[in-house]
C-alpha cells in the first residue's frame, strides 16, 4: 500500500492573524524568507488606532510587504486601495494567494524590488507603510526618495519601523514626527508629510 502523505499545517511562526475589520480573525500564511519580520499584533493594534481617522477610503502602499501584516490589515479596516510591493518570488506568491483567499479585489500584489518600483512613475499615496529588513539600513534613503518624487499625497502619513537600538533616521524637509514607540527590538514611528520646511511640529512621543 502507498503511504498517504500527511498534511502539514504551517508553523505558528509562519502565520499571523488579521486583528480588526472585515477579515478579523482570518489567518495569513507566509513562507520563511531572509529579513521577513511580521509586525507584532500589539504594534499593529497601536498603529491602526493611530490611523483610524485617515484610513477609511485611503490609498495605501506597503512597500516591503513581506507577510502582508500591514497592507492586508489596512485593507480589512477600510482602505480604499492597497498596493503590496514584494521582491521575493515565494513571498509575493504567498501574498497573491492570501489576497485571493480573502477576495480582496482592492488589493494589488506587485512582484518587484522596492527601489525599482520607486523609479517608476509616481502616484501619490495617502498612507505608506515602510518596514524594510533592518539589515538593509535603508530607512533614511527611502524617506528621501518618497518625499522627493511625488509618491506622497497632501498630508500623507508614513509608518516607519527601524531597530530600537538606533535613532530615528533624519527626516526630510516637509516631514514631521507625529508619534513614536518601542516594542522589543523594534522602534516604530508615525510621520506626517506636511510639504513645509520640515521644522519641528510638536511631535508627540510615547515611551
């Protein structure tokens, strides 16, 4: 007799749960990949509490989509359009499968390197999720690119994750720190694009 193959469920570390909105409780599966670090549940809860006003109907860009934790959470909570950018083939394929399972017609998955994507024709986004692999140390350069090429809509919001043992990257002119927290080895900040001279606008810092 031919032995039956046992179905193997993805390990807990390769799953995450959407925590709010239309798909609350639905699970997303993703493969192992270098630098892939899904945003923790409690960080997502804090972030989307911050964004509950501007998120409904917003056009969102998840520039290093990875597991889809941020972009799919935004779509679940009422974003009008979400673009997921992911360079790794297996990770992009898993994202496409998750989008199909959810029936998320307002979510697009683009299998392309983030830097190459930003070299294309800019279309302004209302909210940008920026969570590159920490080893790339690219946060500052990416903020400069976003601020200088028409990717940010008027008064756009930018979510940034970076290592907790490093300072917040220098912000381009026209970008202000709105909120800031730490969780374990990650620090995260919500930035506001003001298109001003970039002077301090009275940032609210939560320690």
